């Protein structure tokens, strides 16, 4: 089911939201689908002009086709999947919070486990992942999927903490890169990969770290306060966009100032840029998938020049 959400969409809080043409796109949200229980993890696949996303309580991944508008089941069961991303070779990386692991979908459809343990202990419930240009996979590991059976499987935490990790897909090494989180969630690298930004849902803020040449994190600081929030994404002019649940989609200037919002009829879980020009914002919000064609463009998609996009 699709339709148009008719609402006063843009809220300008700082003139930089206006001068940056952040409010110059579509005047209304388009609802592409509304049959989920709790939608998360949207990821646009440019080679097929399709979007995949997770419907966590229903333990399935869905696929929306841009050319036809059709929605179909991509994978079920899906390990109560949450966040999705692409690696440098165009393969799908998925956080399976029900199976307590991070996986990679190979070209033949088989799954390779990237990470499921740290120092011999099972992960909690991986939530979101990003891939650096060196191929390393960085992911958040809150306990959201083990506190109850709605979005995963109830179980005790073997690690006893909620952290960020770095996985080396070649060696299988899983390294702790940041701790002290209450509920780590969305992750994103800055455009030049010099910083990593991480949402802490329970703490109500976005943390920023310097990334060293050795692949470690230093200089932890709070970039912005936002309660509650989920995942985060950069546009190509360095503004950070955040899924802020009941208060819609937030837009932050590079200095951390909240400069504007997008109003959405349902609590927003995740956002992702996509479309042929990478200027279509996809929004998962409770039961629905929305989209908005914007004058703002997401960060360029970066794949290895020697490998095609595969899934």
C-alpha cells in the first residue's frame, strides 16, 4: 500500500537549514508501504534500483522495487535483522540481532558469519554497521534484542556491557573500539573517515570519536543531544541527519547545532539516502516505509573499482 502523507513537512530552526536548501525538496512524504510491525535498517541497492529493509518482530527482510513500486519478501526468517549496509565489494552486511551476529550475503545467496563473539563470549544483539574504506566492519552491540522476545530472543548478556566493535573480515578478529554506552545504535563515518559518530539511544546523545590510522578511536566527545534517537547519516555537505523517533528526522550542522526537522506521522526508526541521484531520503517509521526526494544529496556511494555490486 502506498500514499501521500499530507503534513507540514519542514521545520526550520536555524537559517542554515534554509540557505542550505534543506527544505527545497518534495512538499509531502510518500508512503511506499505500511504493513510492518517495526521497520528498521533501510538500504538502497543502486544496481537494482531496489531498497531492502528489516521488519524485526516479523523476522523478515522486505524489498521495494523503485521501477514498479512492488514490495516483496527478501528473506524470511532473517534472524530478526536490524541494520544493513554494503561492503566495499557491494555485498550485503546485516546485523542479525536475533541470531546475535553480523553476516555477509555472498553472491550465491549463502551467508558468511563476520562476527558472533568477542573474546569467546556471544555478542548481545548487533544493531547497526558501517564499513570503512579498508574493508573493516564497525558495528554497535546493544542489548535490545535480548531483553525480550519481541525483536529477538530473551537471554542474558554474556559480555555484560553494550559496546562498539571493529571486525576484520579477513582474519575474523573482533576488537573492542569503544565502551561506556547505555544503548549504542546508529553509526556513521564522517565524509573523510577521520571521525566515527555513534548514537547512544538510552543516553540521548550522539558521540563523536577521532579515528586513528591504526583503526582505534580517541577523543570521545558529545556531538549533540537528542532523546530519543536511532540511526544517523551524513549528506555530502557535512550535515548529520538523525532518526529521532517521535520528533521526526533531525538535521544537525557540522558544529552540532540542530538546524531543522522533518515531521513524520509515525515515530522514525531509521533513514537512508538512495535513488539514482542519491537524493531520495528513505524513512522507516514504525509500520511504514516513506520516501522524500530532496535537494540534499547523501554521501557518495563508494565501492571497490575492481568489483561489481553483488547480492
